[in-house]
């Protein structure tokens, strides 16, 4: 069994995917690893471009099956004791992945570790938080408005309820114990749900600010903004129906009134 499996889901984001693979090639982890790209039937040549990279295996999903299902395909096609879910719109600096793996090694009670995510200009992203719910969602949106608060919050190691699936390192044993990612989420909230399932087993989540990964977020979504918005709302509803069933009818009514359902 290899030490690490890196899984990248791609959908019509060839340029981002190639930049991500280039960063992994230039700054390859020291830990024995494999890289798998799961392609959701892209029409821009993403799968062919990925195959040109030495050591990269491509799994073709056969359709646009969504982020959670595609990651599960990748997990099942790999053998690493740890699994890194990595967005195609990320860039990995030297040593970042090895430092993230070392964080899990130092904390046997932790099942997941996530890095500090920054944009191309080095501005921090609020990539962790408390369990999603109506009030915590409002809190998270308000916090994001203050770059100063986000900068300060993302400089401290924390054990939050979730970390972003844009770059999420999970022990395979823990991921398999909860049945991998819940495939009812086509896109969005699947990372929060996975963390919730793992925490329910008494395991912890680590936010690791000493590790930084560049996240050029929103690049894939920008190619189909309306479809992305609808996918987010469907996942949000599914999340509330699963975790906050009492609030789900309220959310459904709110979305109807706003013409977003």
C-alpha cells in the first residue's frame, strides 16, 4: 500500500488542471504517492492532457457525476493509507503535502487535516468553520466580509468542525468507515458532511495554518454560473434535510420566494 493517494476531480478545467499537475510535478511529495485524475466527461481535452503527465492515472467517470461521486471513484481506484482530495484549481507549493501528512502523523486522534488556503495574491480564504446551520451560515458570511478577521483567524491552528474539500487530507480507514463521501451532494457541502460523519465517530479535524496551498477558487464555476448556483442550492437543501430536517421546509420556502428553487 502506498503512503498517499492524490485525487483530482476535473470538469472542463483543462488549464487549471495542467497548472495543478505542473505544481505537483515540480514539488512532488517525498512520501510514496500516486496521482489520479477523475474526469467528469470534460469536453475540453482535460483527460488527454492529464494522460501526458508521467505517473498520472486517469479515471473517466463516463458522465458528469458530480464532485462527491467522482472523488469516491478515485478513492476506490487507489490504495494509499492517506487520501488527499485536491481541487484542480489549486497550486501546491514545495513541501506543503508532506507537512500536511506530518500533521496527521503528529495527531493520531485526527482523521482529517486541511491547510490554509490563499488566493493568487496571498489573501486567506475562510476554509474551515463550525457545523453548517442557519445561524452559522450567516456568521460565516459575515466573517468573510472582513479580510482582517479572516487573516487573523487563519493564522491559528484549530480543531474546527470541517475544513474545505479544496485540499483535504483524510486517513483512508476513517473515510471508508463512514462510507466515503455522500453522493447525494452533486457539488458543495460534501466536505462538511464528510467531516460531520467522521466527528460522529469521535475523531477530530485539524486546520493547519503552517501549510499553505493556493486556491484559485471559482474558476470552474465561472464557466457555468447558473448551473453552479442550482447545484449549490440542491446540495444545501439535501444537507439541511439530512442534518437539520426541522429547518429544511423553511429553507425551501425561502428559496421559492427568491425564485431560486
